[in-house]
């Protein structure tokens, strides 16, 4: 098959391109800008466009399909040409469904935790040499790509994102997968630029549950009241399997999971990650991995990239970075790190970066999110607010939203970098949270300081 990608450089898109090339398809693509690591990974497989931009002449009648990424606009010249020629145009999730129609589809959904849970499941299956197709939102140790597609594997494990499918398909991605086995980890309002009310956001998860194949199953976090409500209200004829956080203890900076064989040390920590682990265990059991085999494998799981990732550790200090940016994730991550190192000063730094985080109404959702930190810092760039065409956000407004009068706020990248590098980290834990790049913070320089 000949497949052309419009906006090939995205994190998900370039991984799908690599997967299809690996499968033997002829792959081409375009984009107006491609950043690392996508750029190098595409170049290494001969898939990097020779020049950036949109070229309608790349679109011809011999193409079997077009895959359209969210980075493209509805008036994209290549898209218009494809529509004119009547070519088959797929969104990313539509194409994944086409590739997996004859497989057992396992879909992990939720506002938070879905990347970690999907990663845990894949780690366990890989540990036991169980081959499956997959799509996950983070790079994993031991995996070449974030997407893997075959003809022969019986299962496909998909991370079910609730964001939109493409510029011309406004349905959430996870509505298109039609799972046989599904999981729902949590619901906390997000993506307010697309779902302006909480009720509208909740509705997307109701649709997801109703899209599960009849006779299938939903494994759900019964500790989340919204999840419990939408799952138990569904009239879809599916099995409903509840899970909750298992018992665990923390001793000398190490988390011990209670198992039938006694306490077992694990690499991940925090109540939210133990809750994720419980969900992953039930899904693995639904896929034929017994409990003992799950525990054996999960003990070596160290986390998905950018999810509570340890970046440096010294004799009396440690630093983590985390993709956390929504209120519920920020609160859970901050609490987890404080619980793991209760006797150390916790310096928690959050970069506000997303459209939602600059909205005055949504900002109120952050109340108490940094309360477990001894020192709480918020960094944002006013120009980021301007680029998103939102009203300016002021320091006092942010302090009031977070409910901390002692909140330290930085609106200049250089000043924030100087603050972080100038901290005395003796007997301290540094936590950096963002979906951005912390204003260009030099993490290697920070690592050298901590490990010295």
C-alpha cells in the first residue's frame, strides 16, 4: 500500500509512519515544521520530507490512503487536492481501527493515567514475550516505536485519547476504536477549548463506554466518583469490573506493594500510580496473564517517559520531571513525591503552558493542587497567553486560584532558570511539572549540580 501523511512530524503521526514502513508499506509525508526527536527518527528511516511545506503535487490517484494529522488546517493544500481526487482520507484513530478490525481491541481511556497504564500493560506483556500490536503516548524502554502494527497478532492495546481526531473530524479519538476490552481511569475536566463545559466533557466518556462492543468489558476505577457514575449508569450490555488502589507502604524512600506473597518493592510510587497499577493488573488478567506473572513483571517497571521521571539523584537530594499539567495530575504528582520523601523539603515548580491553564474559570480548578509542596512555584510566559489570544493572566489572580499566598511566580524564562539553578537542594526534592520545556531549563546542568 502507498500511504501519504499530511503533517507527518507529530509525535503520534511519525510513529505511525515508522510502524507502517516497518510493516512494508510505501510511506511519504509532508509537514511545515518537524522538531526532534521526530526529525531524526524519520530521517533514519528515509521518511523525512526533502523540504518543509505543503506540496499538492505529492497527492496523486495512485495513493491508497491519506492519513491526516491534527497539525494540518482544513484548508491545507494537500488535503484539498486529496478531496478533489476523491482519495480515502483517514484520521489517525480511524486508520488504527481499520488496521485492527479483526483483532481484540484493548483501549485505555481516562483524563489521567492512561499513558502509564498502557505502558504498564505493554511492559508486562513484553516481559513475558507476548506479542501484541499497540499504540502508546510515550516512549518505553525496550520498544523501538510508540506504534506497532502486524497482520498476525491477536490483540492491539491502544491508549484512548479524548482529544479530537483530525481537522475535519471533530470526534474524540477514543470514540472510534470500538473496544472489546476497555478501561477508564479517571475523569477530570480538560481540553476546555474543545469541551467548554464539564457536562460536555463527561458526555464524551459516556459515548466511549457505549461504544464498547456488546459482550465486552469495562474495567473502571471505582474510587473516582465521576467514573463510577458514568460506568454504572451505562445500559450497554458489557461486564463492569471495578478496581481500587491496592495496599502499599513507603519505607526509606521505597514503595512496597502488598501482594499475596508479601510486600514487594516496586519502582513507581504514589497513590495514583498504585491505582494505575491495579487497573493494569486487571487488564493483563483479561488478556491471559495471571496475577503472579503480573507481579513478577511489574516489579521492574520504572515508568513511562516524562511520567515522574527521575532526572538526577545525589546523596541528600533528588529531582523529578513530570508531564503533569492539569489540576488533578499536578495534585496527585505533588502528593506522591512528598509521600515518597516526607522528611525532605519539596520544591514543586509548575509551568502553566496549555490553553486551559490560562483560562480564568479553569484556573480555579488548581486550588490546593500544590498544597503538599513546602515551596510552590508557578512559571509561565505572558507571550504564551498572547499567542493563544487569551486575556492577560496576573500574578494575584494565579495566587488566588491556587489558594497559596506564598506562591512564587515567575514570568521570565531567564529568571526562572536562575531561580531553579540557584536553589540549595541539600535534603530537598525538586519536582518539575510541565507539558512544555520549562523555559529552556538546562536539565543536564541541574543533573551535574545534584550528582556532584
